[in-house]
C-alpha cells in the first residue's frame, strides 16, 4: 500500500506541473492563475450547497429511523471533492468536479458501499449496549451513579 501512496504523491504534482506549463503556454500566466482561482471559488461554493443538501437528507433519513449510509458516504465524497477543488491544479479540479456531480457521486458511493463491510447495529435511539466477550465468571454487575458538583465533595451525608 505504501508504494502506491508514494507513487500517487509523486505522480500527481508532476502531472499538475506539466498541465500548468501547457495551459500557461496556451492561455498565458495571468489567465491560468485566474482560471485556477475561479475553479477554487466556484468549487467551494458548489461543495457548500451540495453538502447542505446532503446534510438535510441525512437528517431526514435519521428522523425516519433509517440509516443514511449512502448519504453519509456521499458527504465524505463531497469533502474529498472540496479538497480536490481547493488544491491548485487542473487534474485535481477535473476530478473534484466529476465527484461533485450527483450522478457520478452516487455511483461512486454505491460502488464503495459494496466494497466496504460495516459490522454493528444501528439503533435510532443512539443507545449503546455493551456485550462483554472476555472469559469471566459470567456475573453481571449493575449499579447507579450520580454526578456531584465539585463543591459537594466536602459535604458528608
């Protein structure tokens, strides 16, 4: 895995530099800089609006007692898209714009959901139950506690 990540961190900047040289030679220096800044601002604006829409869908699904796994994954993909759009470069901007589009983002989220196995249970009440699987004597201990203010520690009852 490390060699792939290393190759990625070397190849992406080299490709971006080559694209900057090509586009800068064709359009000129200031036009290229303006284009990079424009894609960053437009991309950030689009990520914000798409992210708010996805957040509202997540809240709606949670209120219905459903697990919004696809919407949460799409939210993560929107964050990745935002990072790609804010990163200076034409290749990262193109990839960020593709992920920003609802159709490709939904297809990518669906593909990733098939590849990832999530274990556990969804409980709409957000209560967590703990099951101890260690080798103990099988006794279950229950108890209660009450939080006291810090100035109550000197009082005797």
